[in-house]
C-alpha cells in the first residue's frame, strides 16, 4: 500500500471567501514534502482538509485510490500523525506526554529514538518527571522544548505520513534548521509534509510545493524552483539574508 494522495477538483470556502477552487494536487508517498507560501495562501487550510478537520465542499481527496471521507477513524490514525504550532501543554510526565498516541507500552528504545531525533536524549533519565512547576521531581520546558516534545510524540506514532504545520515557530532559525536536518534523515522511509514559512528549510525536502492564493504555482525540488519559479525565488530571496 503506497498511500499516494490526490486532491481532485477540491473546492473550499470560508463563507463567501474562496480558498481553493478545483484544486488538483498529488502528494507522493515516501517523500519529504515542504509546503510554502505567504500568509493567507491556504497552507493551513490544505492541512486541515488533508487531516479531515474540514471536508471539501466540492471534489474529493483520495488516499491509495480510496475516498478519504469514507475511511474510519482508526484508518486515518494509521495514515496521519500531526504536530502543530498551537498545542496544549499537558501537566503530565514526559513519558505520558510522549506516548499519548501509542499508549503506555511504548518501548524504551523507541522513546530514546524520538528524543534523540529532537536532540533531547539527555531527558531519557527524566521520563517520569512531571512537566511544569510541580516541585522537586518536575521540570519546566521552554516553548521550543515543548514543541520538540510535540514533534517527538507524532514521530513515535509511526504513521504513514507525518504532518508538521509550523511546528517549530518558537525556535530560532539555526536551532530549527539543525533539528530538521536530523529529522529528515530519520524520515527517509516515510512521507512527511512540512508547512513552513522559513524558506531555508525547503532545501531539505525532496519535493517543494509553492502555494499562492489557493493555487499551486510551482512544484519541484528547491533547486528547480529557485531556478525556474519567480514566486518561489521571491519568497526565498526575501529571507536569504537571515541565513548568511
């Protein structure tokens, strides 16, 4: 089962404001995909349609040739695990926060794997410490550390596609770039869709999709789009000074 995803003539509006009009898009299985575009381009709406939070008002989304809207909740959870920019900080232990999707029986080596991927292996000895200000056996995390926990939780689920919607907004660009470089190596055997406004991260993706006003204006590698797509080149050049 290859889990290729197709948006077929998908239309969606917020009231009278049209976001997508007959959108056609192919998300290939086994690739790391970056979705980029300006604010209001439709990136987060596309993710919510993909995850079933929203339903297309016209058209359909096919996964492995099947209509996603007709799949069970269990099937959807096997296909997708997601991490978002906005999340709740659960006053639980680190272990409990990490294993929400998979249950308490997660193997120690799997917990070590995802913590190492996030550069947090030093916390293996503190898995049963409560997160927050709760006394001696607790620990307080920064916003950036919490976001790493959320990503690690999704990674632990071992879904067919990991969806990351601006999940590292609280990290500085250098920390974010280092994290994704390690993360992409781990995810080479899975599909990953990363929505980001930080253009330097797109170079780590196998496929980059440039979205503008609800339309796909470019799709290819970072190098191809930088060379051939004026909109993508504009987005990248506007941020390039950050990374020099």
